[in-house]
């Protein structure tokens, strides 16, 4: 299966890519993270993912727009669950990128983090896939989280201490 893997950063991508490749999937990374602020943190995470993609030989597809203004506007105007909006925004972009690109499904590296709302991510991914007519590939990558973090340190990748939302920075 050819999977477009939304990636939040290099450290989270490492083990997700390895596990999917071990299952004989063809994986490309997808970068779109308008939730990450401030801009210098966003750029560090992108550079980290880019470095990992180069070192691993994994294709990296980049969404052209940072999109932080629209993202923040959506969070403020809806007064809904910030994490749900964040997951929906990013996974919707990844799902849309599968069309016309030869991908069979999309997934996300968010599924490796023990700090994310795993059930919400899965639900959002499945709902978006059904809504727009593509497939969401679910995998619980969490058992490999610590291994990926250690490999990221060894590779010299930027290690962040929060999800990207300024609400969770401290």
C-alpha cells in the first residue's frame, strides 16, 4: 500500500516510517502543521523532518502554506476542542493530498505520541476518510515512541517539548 504519512516532526517520523516499511508499505512524508508556533519552532521542526527525510531516503511532500493565521482564527471562532480542530486541520490536508498522487491511504505520526489524544486522532482520520472518499491507515505506533526519540537524539534532530500549540508550551 502507498501511504502518505502526515508528519509533525522528524523524531516522531523515524519509527513510524520504519514500522510501515517493515510492513512493506511505500511511505512518503507530508508536512503541514499550521498549529506550530512560534514560527521559529515551526521552522526547526520542518528542518528536523527534512533532515530525517534526506537521511532515510523518504520522499517529503510539503504543503506550501504555513497557515497559522487561518488556523488560529478557526480555533478562536469555533470555541471547540482545540486538539480536535488541530487534528482535523492537518489530517484533512493530508487526506486531500492523496488525490491524484497515487496514494492508497493517509496516516499520521501523531499516532506515536503518548501525549496526544489517540482515540480522537483515530476518529478524526476515519471520519475524514469516509467524508472525502479515501482511506485512513490506523496503526498504534506508541510502543515505539521511546526508541524513536533515542534515534532522533543520535541523529541530532531538534527535540521539542510541546505539541506546537502555545497553550501547551509551558
